[in-house]
């Protein structure tokens, strides 16, 4: 309760909306990754069978754009997971810089829910 206003219902609604968005985004991202990988494999196979140098060049461009799209999808997926895990997380720790970078990196990978942020 904030300032005499009961916000429990809004908090529950926000939690439900967040869960729906997470499921939809996860499914959409997974399907997109599978489609991009399938198209990359198809373009590579087509490129191997093609004898015309101009069409090979076009297929090579398709492969490069597909690889770039795959990288962007994975980066967006990781960035949204990072933001989602650190926003409003009371356990997110800001370090003073006294620990080494490798220790901070190890903490990030061994504690995936809690991120150590350097100042």
C-alpha cells in the first residue's frame, strides 16, 4: 500500500502481463532463430549447387545478412534478459571496483539472477 492506495491488484496485473509478454517473446524469438538458421542452411546448400558466379554472390549476401540477423536476435535476447533481471531487483549489487574483472565475470556467470555492476 502506497500513500493509502492499495496497489496489490495492479501489481498482480503487471505480473500477469509480464508473464504473458515473456512467454510470447520467448516463443517468437525461438521460432525466429529456427527460421533464420533454416534459411541460412538452405542458402548455403543452394550456394554450393549454384554454378553461376552472380547467383553465388547473391546467395553469399543472403548468408551474410542471415548471420547478421541471427547475431542481432541473440544480442536482443540477451539484452532484454539482462534488463529484465536487473530492473527492480533488490539483489543487484553495485561493486566498488575492489574486485578483479575476472571475479566480477565469474560472479555474473555463477549467479545468473544477480548481476554485479561496476561503477
